[in-house]
């Protein structure tokens, strides 16, 4: 399903995937490497460069957030193109039921940071690539990918919430 | 400190506005050099005031002065750009322009300076990029980083609360790379993170000639000739 700048698709069950990779499932808002979908071993995982920054941003707003981790940590892959690419952000149903505003708070924190960071950049050139996965009411996982200018992120939280509400 | 800053800002604005009057290609070289010297004196005042702010732990003033420092340096870079263009050094001029763009963007992150349109100035520099210079082809490396540290607290970047690019007590946080584990690729892109990474030349045939991407002039590529000389002969 496509809306302007937003693509929604089925995704893998991340709870199962993390267990298959013999890693612990983090509490709170979970940050995952974008490479997790295709990884067959934890040694293949690499975080996108911005995951540390995203984790700090969310923590500074009092949001409980944890990145997938292992002893020795994960290396970071850095593509020095202009596009700001965030880590994969995961919301579980349990987290959303405990904190219904978590999706809005998380996305607005990242959006406000990017608005300030990209202020001098012409509107046509600022580009954000953010992937969010949410557990639906029926226990499936769906991935919402946003690719576009930071100004277009204003509807993203509502889209993620409505995907979470799905019960098919 | 607030009173000192309030007294400083009109002086800052006056010098900046005067300098902006000389940010045109038509201005005389000596006039532009004088403008650079005036801004450098202003920078010395900014540095001193920032030291005082930091010693008084006045983060608001320190970040305001950091922003002012960036604006002043952006103007110097723009003025230098005109000098390089007049000297027939367009590649250096391009780098000076990108320095100016980076500096004005940094000033926006550090502090909104009252009475100064930082976003407007950033837009002006983008116009110069597209009107004065030919379209560029950029390169963008992809690599795997290991350990990175925070420039503010020197801890491992992932373990502190400082955010790269943000201003703290008059200083920008930088994520310092301590280990590059792997170089993955080099791509040609239209929107790079660093616009200084431009293609500088393209080869012209097999005779050791190259064309400068900025000037479009053909020249003898000494490096290419050297490579050809040392090339293993085909069996």
C-alpha cells in the first residue's frame, strides 16, 4: 500500500527473528539494524550510523528505548549520502497498550530534531528515510517506510497507529 | 554576561551587514580583503566573549557566540570564494562556498541569532552554487565504522547523552571515528553528505589527457602518464 512518501508492507515476525539470532528482546521502543530481515547470524548485523543519535534523542525525552545489542556491540554502516537514514524502529503491541502516546511521541521527537538539523537545506533536497515496524492487533508485523522531505513526516504517526489497529 | 552580549550584538550586526555589501563578484579584490580583515578582528572579540561565557557557565550566551562565530566565518569563506574565482581557481572557490554553506548551517543549529536571517543567507549560498558553478558529480563513500567517541565528553559516543551536531557550552559535538573496519564502496551520487567530494576530471582518450570538470579545459594528466609507464606489459 502506498501513500505519498509512505509505503506499507508485510514484514517478518521480529520477536521470532531476534530469538533465532540468539539475542535478547529489548524493552521499550526497540531499535533494530535495517539488515536484520536478511541476517542468518548475529555476526551479519550492522546498525545504520544514526542509531546512537536516535537512541539518545528518545532517551532525552524520557522515552524508554533500547537498541538490539550483543557483547562487543554491532559495527555501524555509514553511507555518506545526503539522505538521513534512521534505524528500524519497532513498537510492540504490549508497549503501545502500556503507553498509547508512544508512537506519536517517538516520531515527533525525531521529526523535530530533523527539522532543526535540516533548516538550512532547501526543501527539495532534505531527504529522510525512516522505517518503522509495528505489531498489529492480530500479532502480525507490518513495516511502514517513509522516504521524503522532513516536512512530510507530519502524518507518519497516524499511519503507524492505524497500521497497529489492524486486526486481520 | 547577558548585558555584554546585548551590547555586542549591534556591533556584530553592523560589521556583518557592511561585509555583506562586498559579497559580489564585481567588488574590488582589495575591498574584499579589507572586509575579511575586519571580520577577523570581530572574530577575536567573539572568541574572547565566548571564553567569558564558558567560564561563567552561561551556555545560552556561549552558543549564541558560537553561532555568531560560524556566521562570521561563513562570510569570510564567501569572500574568499570570490578571490579564488578572480584568480582562476574555481575548485578552491567551490570548496570555499561549501565551507560557507556548512558554517551557516552550523550557525542555525547552534543558535537563532536575533536580527540576522541565517536561513536567508543559507538560501543565497545555494543559489550561488547553482548559478555560478556548473552542475557537479559527487562521490559518496560507504564504510563500516567500529568505535566512535564523543568530542565533548570523550566517552564512547553511544554511551553519553551528547548528540552529534548539537551545540554544548559553545562547542559542537562531533562523533569522532576511532576505527574504520571496512571500506565498502564509492558511489556517484547527486546529493552527497559532503559536497567537497566532487569529480575533478575525466579522461580524454588514451593519450594521457584529462578534462578538468570545473573549467572544461583539457590538460596533460601527469598521474595517468605515470600509471601508463608503470603498467605491466601484456604477455
